[in-house]
């Protein structure tokens, strides 16, 4: 199995986990702290999907070998947006989720309020995430992975 196929399989598994958590587990459990787990899974699905495209391009020698850090891979992927039919929302959501997860790790305070998960920075700027936003992210991720599947299955 090629490296791009492994990344695609991981991306699909992360997506299925996030989808299951949102549409099956969360309605039963009713715990907004699952938002973070869902966001982590969505982010990992997007990142592995991005890596699948990059490894596919690298396999056919269309790009040079890449460093293993997120930033360099993301910059190369951004340049490929038009080539494979991705839209800017795909790129924006990858960066947005990466930033949200990093901010959450550095945040001194996090809590749930009604149907939202809130993180506060050191200077008490708040970022919130709701179930509606998560469902929107899932929808975008699904379309993103479908595009990737078409690309690597050619």
C-alpha cells in the first residue's frame, strides 16, 4: 500500500469517528466537552487528507520531498488549490482548526456554556465553537475527502 493510500485511509477513519461522535454519541451523552475530541478528529482527517494529496504528487515526482512539519506541507498544499479543484474554504478550514487546537492547548481557561465550548486566552479573548459550526466543518471535510479520493484513485 502506497503512502498516499495510508494517509487517505487514516483521514477517512478520523472523519468517520468525528461523524459518529457528532450524530450518534453527542445526542445521547449531551456533553459539550466532546467538541474538542470531534475537532481533533476533523483536523486529523483534514491533515491526513492534505498529506495524501502531497504524497500522491510526490509519488509522481510533481513536487520535491517535503519536511515533516505542518507549516511547510501546508504552504505547498496552498499552491495546489486550483490544480485539483479545491476551494479556498478547504485551505481556510485546515488553518482555522489548527489554530483553534493550538489556542486551546495554550488556553488557561476553557468551559462550556449552553451549546458552546469556550476557550479564553491569557488576555481573556474568547473563542467559541458550537455544534452548528462543527456540523459545517464535517460537511466541508466530507467534500474535501471526496475530492481527494477522486484524485488519488485516478
